[in-house]
C-alpha cells in the first residue's frame, strides 16, 4: 500500500504540562473502553466506513456517466452486497458438503499416520491414540438401556424400590423449528443491515460528513485542511479498492488452482484465501493450512499435498513481491511492529473481525495522524516514516558519540547519492542543528570535542568513496535510508564537478601550495572543514583541514611558511560580521597572494554583500559543493603570475 505523503515539518518543542498528559491518557482510555463495550455498534460502523472507501470510486464513476447520485449509490451498494451474499451462500454450501464428506477421509488419514510411523495399519502410538478416542466417543454417545415396562404397582418396582421417571420435551413444532433455525442468523443479519444502512448514508452524504469532520478538527486553515482530507480520501479509496482487487485475484488463482489439482471445496478455500490475506503476516499461512490438510486426507499418496503446497509457495510471493509493488507500492505506510501491535490490539478489542480489519483501520489512523495536527502522535507511533529527519538522525548519532552507526547510515545513502550530496544535505544540516544548540548555550566544550572526534571517524570511514553519483541505484528497504535519499538532491551534485589531474592544475596549486580549509571559531567549524577537505581531495586538489588555532599567532606563522594557494575559511557556528571581517583582513595582510574563499555555511545571507570584495574574500559560498566548484575553477584558471588578482565572476 502506498504511504500517504504529506510535506514534512519541523516539530516545535513540547510544552505540555503533566495535567495535559494525564488528560490525554484518560481520553485514550475512555475511547478504548467505548470501542470495547460498544463493539456491537462500532464494528458495523467501521465496516461501513471501509466499504464506503472501496465503493466511493465506483459511485463517482457512475456519476461521471451522468447517473444521479442516489441511483449510483443504490446500484453500487446493491451489486456489492448481492456479491457478498452470493459468496457467503457459496461458502456455507461448500462447508456443509465438506463436513458431510469428512468421515470418508478417516481411513486415508490413519493409513498415512501408520506409514509415517513405519508400521502397519492399526499399530503405533498415534493410531492407538486415535482408536482410544474413537472408542471413548462411541461409549459416551451410546444411549442408556431402556427400563422394562412396570407391571406391578405404579411407581414401585417388584422389589419395592421407586421406578426412575424421565421427563422428555415434546417434539418441537413448526414454530419452534423455525426459531431454532433463525436464531443463529439474527446477529449476522442485523449487523449486515446496519452496515448496509451506514454505507448508503455515508456515500450519499460524503461531502457533508467531510465538512463536519473538518469543522471538528479545526478551520484555522480551511484551504489546507480541505485539500488534505480530499487527498487522503482519494488515496484511501484507491488503496482499499486496489487491495480488494489484488486479494480477490489471489483468491481466484488459489480457487482455480485447487480445483485443477482436485482438492475438494476449492471455491471455499479460494474465498477464504482472499479474506485471510487481509490479515498481516499470518493470513497467507492460515489460508494454506486447511487446503493442505484436506489434500493430505483425500489423496492416498502425497502428490496432491505437494502440488497444493507448491501453489501457495508460488502464488503468495508472486502476489506480495511482484503484483502488490506494481499495483500500489511497497509499503502500507505502517511500521512492521505497528502492524503486529495493531493486529493484536484490534483482535483483543473486536475478536476475529478485528483481526481482519486491523491493517485497514490502522492505515486510516496513520492518515489522520499525518493530516490532523492533534493526532500527529498516531503517525509517529504507527507510521513507517522515520520519527526524525535525516539531519536529526545524523546529529543524534554524533551527539551520542556513535560513529559506527552514522557511517553505516551514510554507506547506505551513498549507494544512491554522491558523497558531496550526503555531506551537504545531511551531515552539514546536522552540524547546523548542533550550531543552533551551541548558540542556545546547551552544547558545552566536551560535547563539541566529542562531536568533532565522531565526525573525524565518520569522514575517515567514508574515505574510500568517490564523489560521484552511483551509476545504478542499489535501492534499500530501510525507511530511514529511503527518507534520506529522498531528501538529498543531485541536481547540483558532483556529477558536473570534474576531477582535475596534476597537468590541469595551475602552477600555484601544483607546486606544493594546495588548499587549506580552516575551521574559523569552534569544533563545529573544524568538522565542516574536514568534510570540505575530503571533497576537494576527491576532485584532485591537495587539501588540509586546520583547527581554529591556525588563526592565532603560532598557527599563522606556520601558515605563512606553507604559503597555500587558496584558503577557505569555514563558518557554521554562531559568529558576527566583525569577527569574520577581522579574520579575513588578518589572512589578507599575512598572505596577500593567497586566494581567500569564505564558506558561509550557516547561510547568513546578510553578510555576503559586506564581505565579498577585493580587500576581504575573493568569493563567498554557502555549500560544500559550491565551495568545491569555486576552488576547481580557481585551480584551473589562476596562474602563478596572476595570483589572487584573477577573480572569477
């Protein structure tokens, strides 16, 4: 099933008080209790809502043919419930016929049990146990011996003891027989009637019900809310209708296959296979058990059982891994744990019907969580989308000092994205989150040192990867990796960045000058400089990342002695224009021939116009890929005589 996509937003910090939490828990307990004790009403309503999602596209199709809504609803509902009634009658007939034939399969089963035990019929533990159970059943069912008709004094036997008296109910009349026949049917017929009525009214008043629900959830942004609910309704209708068609097709294939094999009651098993396939994980297994047992009971050999097993082994993976991805995508929008928990919860709440409805109902809850702000916790708890964005996951891992997991996640993303795309749109965004924490004063020096050490290890682990987009998308089933790949953009990636050879470099970059990347103020700036230095090396430039101490007097002396051709000053943490200008002027005074590039990685656009100029930076960039592109242009066009005087527009 396709996940219901909505634009991602950054959640605001929670400000709920303990009283609000207790109130929400109390409301949740009340809702669960209401669903449990009111299941006689809520089960038909839930069925009606799901049926309405399935039938709504058909009603709209008839309306497009200029049929009145009432007529379209009547025709669609009549056909749907007539089909359900016909299938139910067919299942009852098949089950009755199968029950009457079961005793004839007893000898085959006993013979196979004996064959499995390696002995003749009538011996073996299982066979003897079967005989004991059958004899016990016959003994319990044997009627008591009738007493002789008394010929002596009424009420006394010949020996003077009282004669036992038995009271028998009179033979039931026609009315009693009819009542006994109709009593088991009253509840199913009542539920069907309620579902039918609700389906008709939901389809007739679909827009009115939508508007009322929008009114309940809030009208502060009517346009956005209406668009969200319309989109969700269309997606759910298409989702459930497609799932019904796929499962019905699976049932037809199973029924026809079992009929061709010769398994009795093939129609019954085909219908059950279609129904049970709505149950996650266990549905396909349960639908295969009963036909295999019957096949083993009918055929004296093992061929029918083998063919039946092969039918399910081929049909289920074909439906689950080929047909479903083509029909409606790879995912239900639910996490695997949520599917299991939902199946357990709804089964406890509503019994077997809850097990069948578990996945559709939970999908509806997730959709509500993605479109209704107050219910967002449902999407977080049950949805398959990562609870944290890719930069947040990266920041959380480096904050915890876990370079192994951070590198593993990066390795998965690099199967489909370039190294510079990952650094720019995941790692750098994670560092910006750290810079925000640093500005708030919640990131102390030891924690910043830990972040720098962790990123240093991650950069070293990724040193084997070239900075180019993989030629073939490897793909991944990890939701977090999928989300990261979707968030990275290769339009400005490394595909257009050349790898320069030594012959293509100008003299100043070839004669030991190279590029120096300096973290301007803090460990976070140095971490960004480490990533930039690695990207530059991947494209043929000799680069080195230096800490902020390189701007102090001893570090400046070593920098002057080295005489780099290009210096990139990286800022990602909190800073001000005065500090940036001071650092650039100092570098310009001590290294007048070097090209100065400012990496304004915190994306503070107000500084760009003030800093870029002949007396300060030669150019300014706000991304690692942009800096790399700029450095490559300088390295290709700036000669030894021109130095920094040659400026690229």
